């Protein structure tokens, strides 16, 4: 039984092409993941900014409520 084999240089060319295809696919995948990660980081930054703004707003509302309750308590003590 004889096995037909390609000449060695042709074999190396085929291997080189296969490796290039794999590396190209790997590079594209890494590039896509990097873009997704950058997008997620941007979204998290925006979310954190919104949360901080909400925290400031709620602290102000809490302080306003505390002030109003103090005024009500003072009014009740003077009556």
C-alpha cells in the first residue's frame, strides 16, 4: 500500500496558511473582545456616575427632610 504524500515544501506552505488562518481568527476574536470590554467599562463608568449623582440627590433630600422635621418639632414645642 502506497501513501501519496505532497512534497515537503508544499506541506509547509499548507501548514503556514493554516496557521495564518488560525492566528487571524484569534486576532479578530481578541479585537472583538477588547471592543466589548471597552464598551462594558464605559457603561460601568456611566452607571457609577449616575449612582453618585443619585447618592448626592438622596443625601440632599434627607437633609431637607431632617430640616423640615426639626422645624415641625420646634413649632410643636412652642405651642
